[in-house]
């Protein structure tokens, strides 16, 4: 089977680059549905989630072309096929964000109920209620949701929870709605701000991006534009954790400390030193990490995507740390894999108590999702013997050549592909 093979090695050193943000580029691609013509995105990572979103757009009649150097050209036709088929949507939950743009521009959409990583129930009720408040109506049928609207109308929407994808969906719908839409308790992530920046380039009128209150004045139409995707803060966090586990000093190009304030504070409390450098961050690992308590919260709190890295770091830190998951039920499912490697972790409900050990033990484990898979690869850096991480396709969804980037820093990580 395909797998990562990881062995302990020397302290890390060198330079690595954080690529374009997975959680931004897929939404930017969906935004291209809002305007006929040629859109150009740069700093686009070569990851499978981008390929999946490209296939979703292609099914609607959009032509998506990859160019050298991370450039993507998206040609959106005047008439779209406003349907996102199950076999594509079930591969990635984020593809539900095509719903808002399709209804706003075409007046109807038929989108399969989303799939993707299994973190427990994550219904799209927030999306539907927000769009219904703007005048859309929905009918569920045979695993799909069909939405229609003669004309979306601006209104005030208060989100029960600051959902990232819900905010994206409603924001993209609102830019073509008649009148003004206000989204209260909106998500504040940098990726939402990045989407708002591109929509503004296209001619949208948006204020409040990066705050919990977004105000959108609808416009009759948008025009295609050119936009550079922001760097991936979760990939940068992956490399920060790697040097914390293996020791050494690395430079992470394009990493933005202002997108990771709370994570950097937690890592600093654990003993990892970071400092800004022109165009990135310098990170220096300690002799051994120290334990801290961690609770996931909506941005600017510690993101749930960071949690697997922090749990791995705590598993070899000095002391005991308590990790609380406040966002997704079921996102401790990788802990059994860490226990196979000798981690001392006890879970109860949405809490995990992690007692640090001097060293993990290499074992065969399996990646359950993108970030947990990457975290298991990192765990191999702090384990005696060989660690084999199966199901690497999960990791491919969010990382462009993770093994190659870690190897360039001196880690002993190999990605093996089974030849049929």
C-alpha cells in the first residue's frame, strides 16, 4: 500500500516554504462561478483538494487549467450547469460552498450533501438557513439539496456559530443580492479575509472582513480578476511542530505570524522560539518541549486543525497537558494510532489528558484525515525505530510533497507508492 516511512534523524535545519492555503484556494475557485470570463489565481498548491474542486467546476462547464509556477486559469462560461455531483462532493466537504454562488448567479443549484473528513456530524443547516433568509428555498431529494431563488435579497443574518464555510457561502451569495446583507458572528479567519479581498477585486462591496460583522452591498454583476492566494498557516504550523519535535533551527518562508498568534503563544510556552524574518519566520526547537493546556476555539483562538500537531508535541513533552476540543465531536480518532506508538493519552468526552514520555516507539499507523495524518508523520520524527503511516492520500489532500519538504530539512521521511 502507499505509505510514509519515517525514521528518527538529526535536528532539522534549512529553509522550507509554506504554500498557498488549502482552505482559501478552494473557496476562491468557487468564487469564480460568480463572474463570466477568465480568472487567474496564483500561489495555488498542487494538492488533491484543489484537483477535486477543479473537477467540481469542470462538471459545471468551467474550464480549469494549471500553469507552471502555481498559476491557475479558470474560464467561467456565460451559462453554467448548476449541479455538483455526489461522486465529487463526497470527497470534500468544502465543495458545498458552490451553493451560494450558483444560486446568486444562476437562480438555482443542485448540490450533493457534502462528505470529506469524518469529524462527526457537521450539517449544512447554517448554510441553508442563511440563504433562506436571503430568499432562497430548498428541497432535499435523494442525497441532494436543490435550491432556488428568483432574486436574493439583502438581509441581516446572525450565525449561531462562526462557521468558516457558512460565512464563505453567504458572503459569495450576498455580493450579487439586491440590497445590503449583514452577517453577524461571522468567521474571522484569514481565509475569509482572502476571499473577501478577491471578491472586492471582482467588484464586490464588502466591509468588515476579518471582524465578526460583515456588511455586503450587493452589485448587479462582477468581473473576473487576478489574485494571489495567501500562505497556508496550517502547513506553516506543521513545520513549526516538526522543529519542536526534532530540534534544530529552520526558516519557514512566507509564514505569517499574524495569522498564527495564539498558536505561536502556545508553542512559545512549550519552549519553541520563533522570530520574524523578512518574508517568513525563524523557528528554533528546544532540547525538550514542556507541557501546556490547549483548548480549540474559533479564530483567533487555537484552530482545531492545529490540535493533532499539539497532541503529538505534548506526547513527548515534559509534564501533563489537557487538550479540550470545543469545535468538532469525534476529532480524537487518531489518538488510538498514537497509543500504538506508545503515547500516554487518556480521553474522556471532548478532553484528552496527555502525559509526556521521553520517546515514542515506531509502529504501523493509519492516517484518518489530513491533519492527523500529517501529525502521525511528525510523530515518527520523535519515535525510536521506523514509523509507517498508511492511507497517505488523506495527507495529499492538504500538502504538496510533505515528505520532500521535510526531507529537505534533514528529516528521514519517504513517501512510497505501491506499483500495481
